[in-house]
């Protein structure tokens, strides 16, 4: 009671002093959380919320992960601050650790450059590519998301993120993503022969197709920014050979591939990097989010040696006060160590399969559940009309809101459910559970989703 | 010995795996620090370095500040992670605290919007201004520095930061800063009647002067980005009425004033915000760095209500995963509490005066010391030729390097000295000591600087 | 002999004093012409060249057209010069004449604005659209050509025209043109159901498809620049309902249609404007070239009243010294009068049919002749490999060159032949004969083309 | 009477069908002229208007100049049309003639590239500079005018020409022009020691001054666009050594000088090119207007060999249908021939002196006449308040309007007077009489101006 009063006061202050310009007010009624642990957030009344999204995949190792929290605590005791102009052990070891991982994942040598915040790492990658190519134009995907700085918004597909802000000088050319469940070209995977790839290739057929100077062989575009599995776009998994075929074209025309692993890196997809599933090597890779298990905004890029060697990207090329801040590097280093554990990789893949199976069971029950797929613990579920294909945003929103309103029962206790809505039609639940999600928690997720679908879709059941 | 071996190995890994593109390799030989405390950094051999720069003013409250470290440790135990889509108490209270401080400092109501990293806060301010004005052109200062993303580089004066990266679509119009020691117009303060202001005003005299459509009264420029005291530019303090006069012109032509307090905010200058010294109110204020005493890259902007109210800057205007991360907001909130202590303000101003007096004593000894001024604990010293005016970059570098090489004696113990070089001619020591610097440490600084000037300037002494 | 010597001297001066940056040196050996008349150019030796291209359709009424030449001569005698700040009769009457024609052609009221040179008229249209929409992004066609100023190059598909010149801030989004002979999507007209239109429409399906802010309904693109029949692109005629379907989409999203009639206007296609064939009304129409029958670079735009009324496009919106120069307006006015003659329209369509039939006869003879189509007197012929589809640029070039080398016999006299090569693969002859081409001249064309195809394609004949 | 009726009808059509977006409606009541001859325009009633502006210097050789008209008439009879892809004698000879003149004027070898319209020649020069430097930023002058295409508007100072049209990606940095009568810096010529030049030079002093990367020596700016005497800016003549000093700085930092001679070329200033007065050589020179004595929009650029040789500016670099149209080249060639006559040069300078003396006589009579200066036949007169310095736009407009209203008596006949208003404060008469203006016409000008000043400035006479 007293607590609730405190909450009212807080919400009052929020309404007066906080910008609404971030995403907190996407919710009709913003929620205040007070505690977190493992797979759960807790509100001021102590009600637990099962979190199937984990801060958009920034807290892969679970809330308050003991190992990572410990190193951060230790860092506070010996070197919590140090200017980026000077070196500290954790920075170097983290660069080495990621670079070595890249050699393992992609057999390519390179270096790591840190910054903070995903957009700034993207901006650094843009600068690196602009420097090495002398060009400023990029390909990127429809449905792609790379951040909200001016530069990152130029390669992020939604015009909504550009419209209010005037002129964008380097708006990317946005290529349809291989979203086979809703193929841009109306084809069906299996019979399509990667028609989408041939459409991309066609751009290079004559100079009149606008991207290639056929006289010099120069392409107008410096790089292709991809997410290996689209994040905000709805956790869409491309068909197996898609990137291999695309990369061949890019290599032919000397267009770099920049792999944005902000959401999908660090084992979210069951491999260290999302791109490892597709048999191609990135030229630049951008990472962040889960690197510190959410304890610090440390982000960065890796680039292959020829792009980032000291002569190509010399001292002072870019800078940010906190670019290799020790509170971040120490957390990152511990996360890297945790991820070396092969049993964890197995666990992720096994839990992912269980989770998808659970959802497919649900799908058999509700006609409104369209596509259900997953890769590692990056899982998607499209909420549709009864036809199983027409996007149903209203139902999606209702389920999402009801989850946040809590009151879902499990073993006599009340719970909330934290989902995330994404996708081209805002009808996809994009789920990123903790790597340590338990079987019981998966069961709980089933129960809650079943309850919510049931509540808003009376008499829509499929026949058994 | 064993330790040193570890260091060699680390430096070897650094050379192989770390990008050189940040500023670590500005130094001929990068240094690794291992510990920090109060005003000191410690290298691997345990040698203390008196730090007169404190991470470019990001660690105002001293390394390992107990109060701030404590709240961070506590946060780890209850809510170290929470998606920015949801609220948490510390975020709200920090917004309220800063907004209330703005009302105290400038009698203006407004709201706070967070991000991480200074450049991203600058990018948010650019977006906010672009949205409200529909314009993309800005005034900024020669010598100004606002960050290294594409957008921030457009309003940062150095072409060196743009040259390798191709086209910049909104390069600011850079106005000479009132750097009276080296007046851009060759005048002398006292007799100049703020000629620099009248030169700025002249731009609006006729449409042919390029910035004003005299038929509609519309100016081509949306805002003027300032640092109240230039940071990277060399801790230059403008004359007392400069900003008052400039603001009058800006208000007349509806050009917003964006005050970048990244380095100078949070009492660095002896007042909460640097701009408070000059009798003008900002329309937007950008802050970061010392907000968390260097423990987290949290940054943000405050804008007056009409610019940032929910209808003007609605939900989703911008976003960053870590924008109000709890590890940052908790540190920020504690820093705000520490800064409420009026004895601290007194201490800063008193120590600042002692420090400047100490440097002036040095100046009387060495002809090579040109301008010495300070405001609060933001202190500058220009290293010149014997004439006391011609910039002497070589000597500056030598002293800086020698400080880092250590071996300076104080009470029988060896020390290093951490300085920072800035200024238009890279001949200014820009000093930002800990707010808790002791008299003994100021004495130590005197001894070390005396030793270094003496070492590199034989027979240059002034006559007593 | 003496003459030839003169020619050598001239070519020597050309090599020393003339920029090669225009298109004269596209030819291996530039040719000097000395006289012209009707359908013929004459070189220094008096050899006539049958011109099937008429200065890319700028001299529709034949070289040295008596009526147009006469008014120009008269203008020299009374008002050859007058500043565009002042009015003269011919300017007004020409505006009125074109505006009335627009009402006849499209039942729309509007006004005319002059400039000189096609690109400058295009730039004026860009300014007009930018002013009324506040946007700077455009759709344009792959294969489209709108000029070579910086602004016009941004909406012209070939990257070759941008590559050497650095950054282009408003590169259009280039949409595949309905080039059914070589369908971009690999479909066949008849069975395709205008798949290309549905692909364009798909861009507006969700905000993630990058062009529409679905929350506000605002499109990122202000206008679609089209050529009703592509000119440089190869005189490609779109299928009948294409533009009707496209315009419906544009209208829905408030995107303006700018119709570039530089090459196809003034009856080239058998109707006054090319777009009249397709049942849609332009919002803006840009014209030039044949307006003066090649005697003056006068160009201009027509816009519908709401876009160009004085309050929308007020005095001083744009300006060019020669924008309504009297030598141009007088020629334009006479051309408009000549074109009112309905027998001319009939003649164009009848000659066009004969010409196409003649080419189809040739096509039956040579397997290397692919697509042959025409609309009015805008006629195309694709030179292919024996398969009738693979572009054969080498053969095209040989025939083109041989035509210019002359020596083609007709009734015992030697002739040259002036063709023009265009198309996505530089294998299309784009033919634009004089409106007064005679049957004998069409016969002559047949003979020459037969001779040239025969010369370079031994044994390639089709079976009769 | 019947005639007037025709005029009313014409004005009615003008109001319905003509865009107001050009400059015809700068006048309250647009005027229709019907005839022209020598120094005179004639309205529909046959009233002559003494023209002191000659189409902003486009008709230097007088209206209906017999020699130029004759060659145009001849051209109609032999080769009035020829595609620019082919050569014709007049084009080559005109290139040679201008190039040879450049060698005479500036001892520099180079080539000529044609286009039509001043802005398009400027766009070509921008492309040429962008190609050779790889840069897109330019210096230009406050008060400078280079045209109204998007690219030309970026280097033209007035924001009024940009404001309605959205974003301009390459807005020039506008440098104060040496307008000594109203010195930007408040100095006085004689005692100023070219302070304006040292201010320009100061930009290069440190990287913080925003234009130079001092590490690489690279300047952000590719070229400086100048008018040797500002045209629209008010026929302002720079002090003698100004350009020499500026060019030295430009050469040092490898910044090209582009000399826009659109208004001042072809002997307007008493030398062939305006820049010849100032002892410096241009790298690129742009010309137009008077080249054809107003009979054709032919324009062009000359560039020194290293910038424009075929390998630097290869075939197809730019293109315009009418770029070397024969009606223009033939007129240009004859103008060049007329201008070789040395007695004409003498005549221009002698008439210029007489004209300025006449105005100075007037100045002695009217306090409202401020600055009166001239160079060749480019003459300026500032209309001021009685203090002789405060700009008096109202009086300027009244005199201008009254001149156009006619009714001025000379030898019992009624006349009108055509002036032109320019200058930073729209208070300067910028006069460009015919090169063949007679002494009687100068006397007539005196009488008319005396009458008009007298009419609107009662009792303002100076004491004799």
C-alpha cells in the first residue's frame, strides 16, 4: 500500500521530468520494475514476470548472473575507471578473446575496436567502410534495424525513424529480406530457386539498372549491412544458401559485408555468431548488447585485418570517452569465458528445441498461430487471423498487454509475462529467453501463452 | 619481473588484436594501468601517477569514490538490468533530480532524455532540433568538439575528423570562439567592445551575407552548438558578456542554443553548469561523462518543455538499448546527491584558486608558460616559446611524455604525472583534477611541473 | 582537296582547344558536318547522310524547316533580345499555346515556366516539387535519363554519370521500367498480370519496406520522374495499363508524377505528348528539344495550377538570364502552330507504320534483328545474336560506324546513314526520323540497313 | 488604341498561363516590349527606353547588332541544326578563339567546354572540380551569385534562394567580399592592410579553424568561386591586390580558383576578362551571356589543360543536347571577331570614364548619391540617405519605377529609362550600357537621372 503510493509519486515525476521520446511510452501504462533474477523481473509488489525477451537479448546469461556480477564487483575494487587513452588488461584480453573467436568461427584474422551503444559501433563501422572505399552508399535490408543515430537511421529501413528529422544524405538502397513465410516476390521456398538472389544480381546487369558503372566495374555501393537473422524485423531466419549466394555477388563487385550481430551474437542462435549458420565470412562484424550481459553498454566492431590494420585505420580515426571503459571490458571478458563452456552451447540448442516444440504444440491448438520457428534460443511466433497467415496485430497487442498486466496463475502464485512484439506487421512475438531457462520455465511459458490465446480467441480452436 | 613479463605479453596481444583507431596509440608507447584510487593511477609496478586530468573530467569525484561505488555494488544486488522499455526508480529520480537542478540553475522547466556515450546524446539533440525546426544547418565554434559519429563530426570543427570519411552533408558554419589570449581578429579584450559578437551579428545584416532570408525573416541555421568553456579546444574561458550578447542575437532570429556540458558540467567549473557563469539560459543542454563518475557511459540531454514535451518529441523519437541502463542511473543519482553538498562547491572553488596560484607561481619562474587561467577546477596553461606567446608544441609534448615516463620524486618515492594536451596549437595543458584534490597533491603537482619545466628549459628562467 | 585540308586543320584545332568531355568523342573519328536540309546532313564533300535520328528528336520538323526559320529571321529584325525581367508577346503566346494544349491533352489547367536546356527545366521541376512537398527524395526509372546537372544526375539511373563526381545527396530510388521484351522479373506480358506494378505497390505494404511511415501515412518520396516512352533507355513502350495502375498508387500516397517529355513530346509518338497514350494525367510535365525545332535551347515545364499558382511558386522562385529569350519563344510559337495541323498528325502515324513495317520486313530477313516496335515516329530495333534475344553490341556498333563512314549507294549516288544507339545493352537503334520523311526516304533507309546488316552478318539469313 | 487593347489581352493571358516564378513579376506591373535597337527598347506605343543595363550585360554590342545578326541569318541558311555528337566548324573555331584569348589574357593553355545557360556551365565547372579533387566543398563570396540550379544555389550566397527548396548538401562557406565602401570588418581601405585577406588566411592557421587537416595538409575545400567584380552583388570592384593575395593562399593549399565571368567577361570591364585587372590567373573560367550578344543561351567554361585534358575530363563527362548548338556558336564566333577590334576596347574605356564623370557630377548635386565607381562600362551608383552612406532602398525603387513609367523628356520626345537595382541592400544601380553608347546617350542618361533624383529628393541638394 505504502509502496503503491511511492509508485504513484514516481509515475507522477516520470510524467513531469522524463522525456517520452524513448520507448517507455510505447506501453499505454509504463511499468516500473524493482528487482530481477534469473528469468524473472519483479514489480514493486514483488510479483514475478517471466521474461521471454531478456532486454531484447542483452541479458543472455540471466538477470544477476553471479559470475558476471562478481567480476564487475571486483573491478570496482581495483580499476573501475581509466581513460581510453591508456590501456588496461581487460580491454586487451577482451580484444584478443573476440579476435580469436573470430578466427575460430570464420578463420579470419582481424582486430577489435570498442565503443559504447550499438549505434556508435555501427557509426564506427560506417566510418571504417567509408574510409577504405571512399564511398558513402550502402545496401541494407527491408526490415533491417541498425540504430537511431543519423548515420544508423540511414541504413535502417523504417522511414518512420527518418521522417521527422529532415534530410538523410545517404539513405540506403533497401533490398527485400528473404522472409520466406511472406515472400516479397510471392514465391514459395523450394520452388523459387532463390529468385530473390537473382533479383539482387540483376541490379548489376547493365549500368541502367543504376548501381554499377559497367565501364569501370565500380559499384556505387560500398557495403551491404545485414542482420544474419533479422531482429526487430521479427527473428526471421533466411533460407540456408541465401547469404552464400549473396556474398558471391558482393565479392564479385567488391562490396563489403557488414554483419550486425547486435542481437544475434554471443550464442543467441546456438552458434557463437548468427552468421556461422550460413557458411559465409563477414568483412566487418558489429556486436554489443549481450557482450556484458546487460551490465554496461560496451559495444564494438571486428574487422578483417586489411580493413583495420593500423595503416588503414590509424590512431584517432574515431574516439569515444567510454569506448573501452573497464566496467564494460571486465564484464565482457567474463561473458566470453562463460561462453567458452561447450555444455552451454548444447544447453541453448536443446532448450531452443524444447521451446519451439512447446510453441508448435500451441500452434496445433490455435489457428491464429502462424509461423513458428527458432534457431538456438531466437524464436518467433506470428499471430494471425484464423487463416493462419493474415497478420493480426490487435490480438498480438492484447496478448502482450495482458501478459504485462500480470495475474497469470502458476502453482497458485500470480505472475506476469514479458513478451516482445516485432515483425513487419507488428504481429510477431520475438522471443529471446535466458540461456539458463529451465524446463519448468518453458512449461510456465506454455501455460501462460495458452491462457492468453485462449482468453482472446474463444472458439478458434483447431480440431484435434 | 614476472609482472613485467605479463605486461610484454599483453602489449604483444594489443599489437595483434586491438584496433589502433582509438586514441591509445596517440602515445608513442601506450601505458597499461592496473589500479586507481583518489587522484592516482597505478601502473603494473605499483608506481602512482598523479592524475591532473581525471579521464578528461569524467571522474570528478576521484577514482574509486566510495559513495558512488557503493550504490553501484548495491544495484548489482537488486536490479542491475532492465530494458529501457520499462521504468525503474533510479531513472525517474535521476531525471527529476537533473530537471530540478535545471530549474535551480536556469529557472526553466524541461525534461531529461538519456542515452549512452556523449556523441549519441549529441545525435539525440540534433534530432530534437531538426524535428522542431525542420532545419539541418547549425552554427558551431571553431575549436569546438562534440563527438565523432557522423552527425557529431559535422559540428566539430576539425576537418581531420571528417577528411577520411567522405561527404558530410551538414557541415556546420564554424564561428570563431572568443579565445581572447589569441584573438581571432587580432584585438585585445578591454578595448575590443566584443568585436567578435558584432562580426557574428553582421551575418544577419543582409540576405547576401548568406544566413538569413530577409524577406521571411527565416535563418538558415537551426541552432548554435556551444561549449561554455571549450574543452578539447583548450579550456578557454570566454569573456563575461560574450554569451549574453550572442544569445540576444540567437533569440532574435529564433536560433536555439545547445549547450554541450559534457566536460564542464557537474561542477567542474565551480558552478553546476559551466553556462551558469555567463547569465544565459540554454534551450537544450547535453551532458554525460562525469554524471556517473566514470562508472557508466550514461549521457543525456535536457530540453526546455516546449521542445521536448510529449507532443513535440513523442514516444519512439529515438532509442538505444542501454539508454537508461540501471547501472548508469544509479551511479548518476548518487553523483547528483554528492553534488548537492554545498561544502563541495566551496572546496572546488577554493582548490581551483590554489591550483591556479600555484601555476602562476610557476609562470613567474618560466618564460615558456604563457596563459594561465582557471574557472573552478578547469584549468589551462599554455606552453610557449620564451616570448610567452608563440605556441611551443615540442616542449608541451616533452613534458607530457616525461610525466608519463614517471620517475618523478616526491618524499623519496617515485611518481608519474598524467597531464592532458589540448588547444588549437596542441600546446595547452588542460587540467581537470579530482574535486577532492588535497593541498599536498597540489604541492606535488607544483614540484613535478617545476621539475619538468626545469628539465627541458635550461636557462630560460625569468629574472626574479 | 583544299576543303579536305581545311578539315584537317579544323580537326587539329579541335584536338587542341575543345574539351573532349561532351559526346563528340564517343565516335572514334568525330565527323564535321557542313550543311543540312530536310532529312539530310551533308559533310564537307557534299555527301548527304540520311538522318534517322534528327538530333535525338530535337529537329522533328526537318532541318532548315522553312516556316520556323522564317519567324526566327523575322525576330532578328524586330526584337531578338529582351531581358526576361520584361515581357514580350511571343513568350506569353507560347505559354498560352502550351497551356491550352495541356487542357486539350489532359483536361487540366496550369501554367508554363521557361528555362533553357533540358536539365535546367528538370532542376526547376525539382525545385517546384521540393517547395510544395518539403521533401527531396524521388522515385525514377531504371533506364531513365533526365540530364546531367548534379540534381538531374541524381534521378538519372546510370551510376556512370555520378561516379566521378563524388557525393549525390538525393540519389533516387530506381524502379524497374516495364521493359517487357526483357522483363526485369523474367515474366511475359499477357500472363504477368502487371507483376511489376504489384512489386511497386508492395513497397507501401509495411513501414519496414522502407518508403512509407505507416503511422502518419507519409511517403518518403515526393514524386516519380518518368519518361512515358524511355528515350536513352531505348525507345521502350510500356504496356497499355502500366501508368494507369502506377498513377493510382501515386495518387493514393500523394506522390506527384513528373512527366519528362523532352524527347517524346511534340508529336514524336503520334500524339502531342507521349503520356496521352496511357490514360493518365501528369502533375508536372517537362519539355524542350523539339519545341524550337532545334533552333534554340528553350525548355520549360508545365505544372497544374495548384502547384504553380503565384502563391505556390512566387516571383523569383527561380531564374535564368535566357529563360524566355525571344529567339526561342518565337521559334517555339511557330512550332506550336505547325503542330496544330491535323494532317501532320496523320502523316506521322502513317509514316511511322510504314517505317515499322519496313523494319519488320528486314527482321524477317535477319535473325539478328530482335524487337522491332514503334509508336508514332519513335521507333526501336534491337540488334541481337542469332537467337534474336542476346544483345549484340558489337554488331550494333559496326553498323552504326559503317553508316557514318558513308559510301552507301542509292540510285548511283553515295550516301551516309545517321543512326543512334541506345538501350540498356547499347544494342538498340533508337530512330526518330523527320516528321516529313518521305516514302522514298523510308525506302532508302531499308536499302541502307539491308546493305549494312548483310555486310556484317553473312550467312545469317533466316529461311524464307 | 487597337494596339493597347492587344496589350491588355496579352497581359490577361500572361496572368492565366505564365508562371510567376521567374523575375517578370518583380515589377509591380510587368512591361511588354516590342522592338529594340542599339541602346533602346521600344514599348507597344513606340516609346523608346534608354537601356543602361542591356539585359544584365548580355547584349554588350547593342540591340540588333548588324554584324552578329547577319551571321545568325547566314547560319539559318546552311547549318542551323546539328547534334552535339557531331562537329561543325563554328564550334571548333569558337573554342580555338576563346582558348587563344585565354593564352593572351593569362598565358595559360587550356580548352573550352560548352553548355547552355549560365547555371549549367557552373554545374559543369562543379563537376570538373569535383572530379579532379574528389571533394565537394567550396568557398564562395557573400554577395556572390552563380545561378539557380540546385548546385549553383549552393554556392550563391542568398539563403532566400535555398530556403523553400529543402536540403542543400554542399552549402558553400561564404567569405566576406572586399566591399570597401561598406567594409565587412569596419575598416577603411588604405589603413586596413588587407585585413580581410588575413582573416581568410587565419582559417588555415590550425585544424581547429575548421578547414584544414594540418596533419595531411589537405583542405576541406576544393575551389573558391569568385566574380572578379560582383554582379548582382552591386558591381563592386575589389581593391587592386586583393585577388593576388587570395590566390597565393589558394595555391598554397591547392584550392582552385573558379572565375565566374558571366557578367563581366567579353570587355564589360574594359579588359577582355574582368580578372585581368587583378594580376591573377584563373584555373577555371566560366562565361556566357554576352558571348552571343543575347541571341543564344550558349555558355561554357574554359579550364587549364591539366584539369580538362581528355584523360582528366573524358568523353561523356557531361552532356547537354544543345551544348554547342550552331545558332549559338556562330553568334559567339562573330562576337569574338568584333571584340578583337582594339578601337572598341579604347571606346569602352573612354565611354566608361565619361559615364562615371557624368555620375560624379550628379553626385555633387545630390547628397543621396553615395558611392560612384566604374571599371570599363560596369558602373555602380549607391542611392543613400542624405548622409551619403545609409542605404536608401525606397528612393532607389522609386527612381527605378519612374524610369520604367516613361514620360521623361529629351528634345521634345518622351522616353523611358531602364535601370537595374542590385547590391547587398538593393540600393545600388548597376549599370551596363551598350559598348556603342554615344556621348549624346550619356548626356540623355544624365538628364533623365537628374530629373528623377530631383523629382524624389526635393531640397536635398548639396551646396555648390
